[in-house]
């Protein structure tokens, strides 16, 4: 059970989440006096919160035990299920190739790189491409875009949507009705659910809300967080608290990806790291965070050309591929696209 569902005031819930207590399990080892000091609330209120958490937590544990005992899935069933899942194309053939077809559903993929390398452009491209119809090899689905930095530009989304439609509707359809009406760019924008979050507590709340929202919008097949990093690098002095909060977020996002069989894409920033006598760039949030994703992709410059490198994956080989950011979005790399202006 999530703390966000406790029947207490919004300000108290906000204090609990800000202090890093987002689930009932995170409260289990506290006495009322300890919780009151940690969250800066009256001890009587802390005692009531712990009683509520203990009661509802026991109910959840009982239900969870019953679910585990009555359920079960064989490895063979899992393999057949995964084989039936389609990937989401990046619109770059070279990048799709090293990714095994594109961004996989049921997995968390982290994509990081320096400013201007095209992280947000790739995020927007995926939010559009998840809507490609089944007859063109797509998922015909919808997207959730959680924007922490304010980098989501709707005019750019419209550009990429128009380019996607013009290209895919020029292709012959596989077994489709030729009289099917063409879609308009604004139709694709209506299928992107946008959340703007302005603090790490809002980011936690948005991710906690994902499960409920997706149950009500079952067509969603990709969740993009742009970026997972921003609010956790701003005035965050308590590193132990930050690590705990990020670990809980990672577990929630993994659960969402697996439960709803969708792709989770986390965009990340870079930082400097001193190692073996030299300083080099690495993805932000530290070594503990590096285990939060299934696949980790690093975007970087090689001379004047953009490259994507698979840094970590249980199934994909470490390899790299060039890509370009063009007026139409993410595309195959050609010399004319190197550091081209977008708009």
C-alpha cells in the first residue's frame, strides 16, 4: 500500500513523501516518537499514521500471499509471452538493429547523454512511434510523458507526428483496409498523456499514480520520464534519503513495466566521475542507480556524428550505432544531418 492513499491530510502525506516514506513497509520499523521527529509532526498524529499503516499493511500482505499461492507461470509461458510482444521502433534502422528491433516492452530502458545529444527528441519520437498501426508493425497504442525539466515542446511533437504519418501512410499496408481514413497529426498528440512535475515529491506522486492511471487507460504501452534525474540533483543534501527514494521509484517502474507489459524509458543526465587518475563522463545518480534499468544506452558525440552505445543489457551485445536528429525526428545518420538545426 502507498502512503499517498492514507486517509490523512494532503500536507501530512506530503511531509511523509518528502521525508522518503512512500510505502507502508518504509514505516514498519518506527515508533510514534521516532516518526514524529523524522517527519516533524505531532506524536499523536504519528501514532495514528502507524496504526493505519499497520492495519492496511496486514490486509495487503494477506492478499499478496493468497495471490502468490494461487498463481504461477512457467518459464516456457514467459518465453512465449515475450515472443509475442512487439518492439517500438526508434525510426533509426541502425539503432533498432543493435536494440534487437527497437525499445522492448516489459523492460525499463535508461537513455542518457550530454545536453543537446537528442535525449528528449528520442523520447518524443518513441511517444509518437508507439502509435504506429498494427498493419505497419506498430503497437497502435498510447504514451505517457512525465516531464520534469519543461523540455517537452508541443510544436516539435507536432512536427514529428506529421513526419511519422507522412512516411508510414506512404507504405503499403499489410492486410489492411485501403479505405481506412488517414489520421491527422493532432490525432497523435491526443494519444500522449502529459504530466508536468515541478519537484521530486510531485515526481514520486506521479509515478505512484501510474498503476491506477494505466488501469483506466489500458492502451498505454510506453511511459517516458524526461528526466528521471533533474529534481534529484537540485538541493538534495541527504544522499541516503535520495538513494532510498530512487530505489523505491525503480522498483515501482519495474513493476509497471512487467504488470502492464509496456516499455518504460528513463532519460538521464550525465556527470563527471574520477577513476584511475582521470575524469570522464558517466550517467548521473551514482553506481547504485545503474542497476535500476534493464537496458542502459549512452548517447554521445563521435566527431560531429551522434552515436548510441549499449552500455548494459542482459540480452543485447555491447555495440554502437550512429543516428541523426533531423527536422522529422530521429532518423538514420547521413552527413547532411550532423548537428543540423531542428527548427
